[in-house]
C-alpha cells in the first residue's frame, strides 16, 4: 500500500531578489497576446521545478552564475519575457516590452538531493522555500513575467524552479524557452529554434462566430470539499502496469495511446471513488496541444498558448458500470474534437463572452507532461533527475519518471478526499489484479 515519507525539514538562505535584464538592448514595443492566451482560465501562475545532481565535469562551475548569464543572453531573443503585462480595453492583455527583466533569486539549502528520497514527484516538501513568492511579484499585471530561483544543495547539486504567467506561454512554449537557455548555457550563441511571436494566428475572427460546441466553458455548480480532508498520492505506471491495462480493452483499441489508456482508467476509478449520483454528469477534460492541428501547422518556434481544453460529459453511472472501453472512447472523442476550426471558435467565444474561464466543476482534468521533456534539459550538469510540474493541484499531470528500481514509466499525482482515495486505490488495484506482484509498487508515495 501507500507509504508516507517523513517530512523533510531544511533551511534555505536566499539573497535579495534581483532583476535579470536582456544582455543587449531589445525593442521597446507593445505586443498583443492572442485570444487563446488571455482567457480567464490562463490568468494563473504555473510552477515548474528541475532537480540536478552534482557533475564532476562541472567542478568549479557555479550553476547560479552559469544560469544567470544564460538567462540574460536568452532574453535577447525572448525579450517579451523581460516585459510586463498591461490590460487594455475589453480586458485584452498586452505585453509592454520594457526590458526590465525577469526576477531571479539566488539561494543555498542545507539539504542534499538524496534527502528528498528516491522518488522525486509532486507535491514537493518546502516548495515555498524552493520557489519563494516574492511579495508584490505574483500579480498578473505590472509584475515580472518569470520568477526563477536557483538553489544550491549541500551535495553540489542544485534545484532550478520557475514560476510563469500561463497567459504568456504553454508547456511546449516554456520547454522551448528553457531549451534555449540550455543551449546558450552550453556555449551556443543563438537558440537552434528561433522564437516566433505571431500571436495574430490565434486572434478572433472579424466578425467572431462560435462554430463548435465548447462545453468546457459551461457554468457548472461544484460541491465544496474541505481542504483539510484532501489526500495527495502519486501512482506509478511502468510498462507492466500499462500492458495489464491494455489487456482490458478490445483488440481494436490496443493501439490507443498511453495517455488515452491512463486517462480513461484514472477517470473511471475517480468517478467510482467520488460516489456521485448515477444520474449526475461527470466530465473528463484533456489539455490538447493544437499546434499540429492547423493547416499548415503553427510555425516552428511559436511559443504562445496553442492549447485547448476539450471535454466529454457522461452520467456517473455509465462511467462506473461500463467497461474501460467506454471511458477510452470518450477520451478519444474529446481529443479528436480539437481542429483548426475548433481553436478559431474558442478564440471567437473569448471575445463574444468576455474571456470566460473553463469550468473545472465535476471534471477530471489531465495534461500529458511527458511531451514537455523538461527532464531532458541539460544546462551542463546532465539531465534532470526530475523535471516537470511542481504542483498537481488543479490537473493530473502524466509525468515521465524512473522509480527506485530503475524502471522508466509515468507518475500521476492524484488528490481526493480521504475516503474517496481509499476507494480509488481499491478500484485501481482491482484493475491491475492480473499482476498481483506489482500492485503494492503501483502507489509510490503519499502525503496528507
């Protein structure tokens, strides 16, 4: 069953926050965000974290100095990140390219990477110390667009933590930015993929017209759950677990993606666990990268938000009582709904309805973080031991992960009320009963 790690307590010494400006003069101009970028649901902060081991080949190199210099050079190419957001008429967000810079914190912690345990996955202990919320920095308007903290560890490893304003870029976009930092930190003069702004590609049409169904923006009433009753657990799916689940679906669905299979499985277990009325509607919502859904595809290097939140709706009883194939088909339908026309329709809806927020009520929201490849970014010290979301509060992220046995797979953080979590665990273990030897290792960590 799940095991609880003892709480990790350590001290972090931080220097005063500073602004890192572009290393060279950059254009002073205003840039409009797209109508996908500035929707209400993306006016939030997104934390990302990477853990790095000590590398003997980098002896004498200070990660703080290396990364500060690389960030300043990278901002020459990604200069909008050095600006500030303003709000224009009709709540339209605009980047004022002031060149002021991103906010940077240098820190040291009296802890080693090993003390974090063999299984690094969210939620991380003392995250507020590793990504300090500088007073006055978290507003959406008139504040730094990126907050970065680099924390040296006692073992000579380090932690790179970043908080971004989601309106500026999505997971693919921030990975592109950090890949540019990686290249410049390792001596390349320019990014191999030049950044592309061109946010006009996802602006509303004139006149705007909603041509697709967008139930993700329905107003749905949600039952309040006390925060003190919420349990966080992470579940590991290696090749054996995925193979076991694949055997539960008909032959024609054996080629379903791992994302589709795991999302359907977890949604079904979650729906059973929350014990909703059989007639009540429940939702599965997928975050879909739409870059390749355009004809022609969006330009290589486009780092704006090009994501959609398609949703499928079903009665709770049908999700619980039908076999897994039912849930997989709904997940596939949600993903396949996203087309170029769908994205244009979303942009138009934003303008017509005042940039509403997508509804998370009664929804299981899933994002495939395996495609971000944040763990592969190497600033010179090797690939990250962990690279991905720092929190899994709103969405369940599918995160690439290597367990303590060295098995590569996917870890998924889940949060549920305590009693619902017990039912969830029982249902998931039941689905994996064909591999009883693997059941106990499926649940790899928990914290209350």
